[in-house]
C-alpha cells in the first residue's frame, strides 16, 4: 500500500506523525481523515484507512483568511494556497500554474436552453487544456514533499497530458499508462513532453488495476490518482473557489459537473463548504448535478434506481475522458447530488455531439466530448424539469475540443469548395 518512499530523518513537524516531512510541507493540512469511518491518520503517502480501508481525504486547521488576501494572490490556483495541501512557497517550485480560467456569461446558450442566467466555467484554458492540470499540480507538490522518484498515472487521456507536462517542467521522471485505443491527439499531447508512455491493451479500468498493483510493488512511485489521491483530489476544490470568487464571492444556485471517477464533483461540494465555513461566502443553498454519457453511466443508473452502491459497467462511448466503468467516488457523487437536491443524468453519443456544436455555435467555445456531455445533460435536465431554469446555473467545460476532433469530424466541413473565381462564389448562394 505504501508506495511513495518517505525520507526517514527525524521530524519535529506538527501533525506529520514523525514521518520526516519538512515543516509546512502540506500547508494548513493537519492530517488524513477516513471518508467512511472518520478515523484520523497522519499526513503521509497513505490513501486508504488503516481501520476500515475507506478512502482518505485531507483535514485542515484553516487560519482566518479574507477575500482581500486571496484577491492579492497570483492569477492561478496558488492564490488559494492556504486552503490547499501545499507549502506556502509552492509558487516558487517548478510546477504548473493552472486555474483562474474564464467564467463566461453564456447568454446565447442560456436563451437557447431556456435558462435565465447561465455561465460556462471554461477549463479548456489550462496549460494542457483540461481541468486535470489543477489536480496534477497538487499531486506534484505532494509527490515532491513525499520524496517520490517517479510521477505516474493511469489515465483516460487528459490526466496523461497533464502528468507528462508537469513532470517535464518539474524535472521528475514520468511514466504514464493509458488504454491503447485513446484519441490520437491525447496520445501525441502526452508523448510530446517526453517521459514514458505505456499503452495497455485493455480498458481504463484494466489500466487502473495494473497501476494499483505497480503502486503496491514499487517504492518511490507516486501515482497521482492512486496513492497520492487524497492530495490530487483537493485540486478540484479550486474550481469551486474560482466560480464563487468570479461571481463576486457567492455560490451559484446550480452547477452541472461531468462525472468520471466522481472526484471532481465531490470536491466542488467540499470547496463550497469550506468557503462557507471560512465566512468567505454566504451560506446559500446550491444543487450539484452530475453528467455522464449513456455508454458509461454507472452513477446515473444508480441514482435513478435509488441505489447507494454503483454497479461497474463496461464503457462504450465517444466520451473517453469520462469512460470509467468502476468510479472510485461514485457513492459519494450519489451522496452529494442527493443531499444538495441535484440529479445525475446521462445522454447518448449523438446528444454529446449535439452538445459540442450547441456550445460552439452559441458561445464560440469548442469543448471536448466531456463538455458535450455536460451541455447535453444540462439541456436534458431542463427539458425533463429536473433543473430549474429560473435559477443561476454554472456548467463546466473541462476540456478542449482540439483533443477530440474526431467526435465531430463528420458534422463539420467547408460550406463549399470552389476555384478562386467570383462567379463560382456567386454560384454557392452565400452572397
Ligand atoms: C477526468 C475528467 C473529468 C472528470 O474527472 P473525475 O474527477 O474523475 O470525475 C471531467 N472532464 C474531463 C475532461 C476529464 O478529463
């Protein structure tokens, strides 16, 4: 289970349980807490509870912090350093500077969908063009503080891009594992950064199982979403922080989030809760909705059936970045969506393509398939009366359309192909 080697020099750092971590290695984080039984554990290379094997998450002792202090920070996720498991000098170490992506007021799309006030949080603007740069930046910091020698991940594509790029910048060896049949752009956008890329003949869930096995066998390997997952997951909170800050320090009434492993959705909720606890926003009600593709909709199926457990499926969808058949955070997505009054819904691949075009043609934002899922699910939620069109709604676009060009290839083409002559142009009827 412990795969990241921790230096064994004696520690006086509070809260680190004598594991040799340097003081302040994880900022205001004080320990790891089991999400199932609540048992505490010192900070370290742990991801499963010693009592019940439940997943661990980060606990903090936050200092009092003001909006002004945050606003004075850098225009990236490090402005939220006091709320993240990273040291105060994080901005000085070679890492990525993701975040503070634009929040677009999508009035055209809102009109089209009948939603009074609609926003798109556009995470395609991150360094490797997906939201994964947020979580990887966090994992890289943890890997460094834990003394890891290899930075690794199993990936559905975007994580591979982000890990390879961040590792290159930090000068740490990377080994990335992907299903062999990923989109060509995602393979090239990983390989371009150097490092090792292992294509595995199998599904993402097979790749993930292999990664867990390697993490258990090899010392010094930090698998970002396996054995440093508690740190990695905290990166998604920055989406909640930014949305609230960009709205003028308030929580939107509805948020629609794509679901793969489900980590992002649950941490957006954790982010809102922390802002409320810190008094940075008012405690106003919000609903979180989950979006999946029908061809990989284990969480949506469980939600609709009223189940608390998620039955694994074999994915078959063009939304490959969301194609996790056995989602680790599935049950927690059910908790959050039910507790907040949201829903989990799914759409067909054809609707995903429609969603991509709807967003592009109304807002000039080209989303990858995951964004198509989220837009299409939002449309379906309105049409079926599950999302209140009178409430302010934020939809996430988590990746760039250039990564999944094939998804819309047969729906986009030149309007006409002509010789350079005015007569031919007139013949097209476009004048
Ligand atoms: C990974 C990913 C997600 C979802 O992430 P989880 O936290 O695993 O649910 C959403 N969108 C894109 C584009 C992704 O790459």
